[in-house]
C-alpha cells in the first residue's frame, strides 16, 4: 500500500513543515476577519482581499524559504577551484617535487 502524497511534487518533509503555517494562516484569517467585523461593524471586499493577500504572502514566503533550504541541502559540496593544486602540494609534501618544480608547476596551473 502506498502513502498518499500531500502535495504533488513535494516531499513529505516539506509538506509537513508547511501544514503548521497553513493552520496559522487560517487562524489569522479568521481572527483578522473577526477583528474587522468588530471594529468596523462590517467587512468590505477590499478589506478581505487585503487580509487574504497578506496572509498568503506569509505562507508563500515560508514555502519559498523551505524550498530554498531543501535546494541548498541537495546541492553537491563545493569542489576546490583547482584540484590539481592539491595534488601538486601533496607531491611537494611527499618530496617528489622540489620547491622550484612545485613553484613552476603551480604558476603554470594558475595561468
């Protein structure tokens, strides 16, 4: 039996971290609408639109942060810019290259 996917194309860890934000968004929407009704006596369509836009902006920002962190975690570690330089240094350390040979090879590699 397969587990149902919460969101298509989204891993379960991401979906699990979005649920608390969605619950918060619903509570904020309800609280905001209640406060507007209590203070203004009526709620206009423009006020509802502004509140919904603000809350969805928060949810979207959170989802973007989560996606960014996941992307950064999936990227491969940074490779050294000149892997040959490490090899040259090891050869010099092992005594297989003299200091002059190492300096010349390093200059050739860097240019």
